[in-house]
C-alpha cells in the first residue's frame, strides 16, 4: 500500500465525507471520524496495517461546494500538514443548480469548478506525497437524466485535472455502476446522493483500490 509508516491522510469534501464527524475535530472512540466511507477506510487500514501507525482525518463539511473548500483550505488542509490528501467535492456544485435553480449566487458552474480545483491541486501538490481526486456522483443509472449528465461533466473535469497533474483518480460513478445493476438507487440512497452503509463501502473500496490496499493481506 502506498501510504507509509506514521503518515497522515486527510479526506476532505462535503456531507458524504462529513457523515456526522465530531465538532470540534476529534478522533475519539465515538464517531469522531464520522460514520461513512472515511470511517471504513480508517477501520480497514488500522485493522490490516496496524504496524504503520497511519492517521486518517476527516475534514468533510456538509453542504460544501468547491468554493467553500477554497475558503477553508488553509485551516483544514495546509495547516494540518498532510502527507496524503483525498478530495471528493462537486455534488452540491451540481445539486444547487437543480434544487434551488433561482438562487444562482449559490451555483458553482463548470468553469469556476475547474479553475478552483486546479488552483487547489497546483498549490498543494508540491507538499504532498500523494493526492487522490474522487469524482462527484449521482446514483442514477440513466446517464441521460439531466442531473446525472451534469454530474458526469463535473466528473470529467476531475479526471482531466488528475491526468494533468499526475494525481491518483477514483471514478466513483463507475464504482457504483455495477452495484446499481442489482440494487435500485433509492434503496442505497433515498435522495440518490447520501448513501447507506453499502454505498459508503463502495466508495471506501474504490478509494482503497487506488492506493494499493492489499485485500489478500486483509483476508489473513
């Protein structure tokens, strides 16, 4: 696995990342790291690679867009000096255009999304051992659905930025695709965004696969 001894991984994003993490930030026994995919990533790393002393920190904030991430970047990323950083943002950037279409000041359109993501990646990458970019997603198998199609466009931006800067890349929409062949979307997420434990495990597995998590080691 790519994350080494005594290294720190920060995972930042919106409500899917946040998942009721502690405020102020805490890492205690009672949900300090949240109840979603970040908790699952941490649990799998700590149980399979306990000797490495890896620290996972959840810096998700519900409702955030990439504009919000930029505003708190210094305190919630740079000041914490991570070795590894994971970013999954964009769901609200798209969603606000659909659920509050007339409140346009809250919309983050594609051009701003890409330029802000590039700025954050470019300014932070030199201080990191690795940066993982995860796409936003929408749990709708019909790619012609308007919100799903918009989410795919934002996901394509994430892929392009990852390619341009040599970042690791997690296609979360693709990770969900095979599961959605057998599970109706609302069963996994009533609003097609906030998943149950199954959906969070899909995200955790996709992330761990990209960083080289050894599932054979996990089976021993």
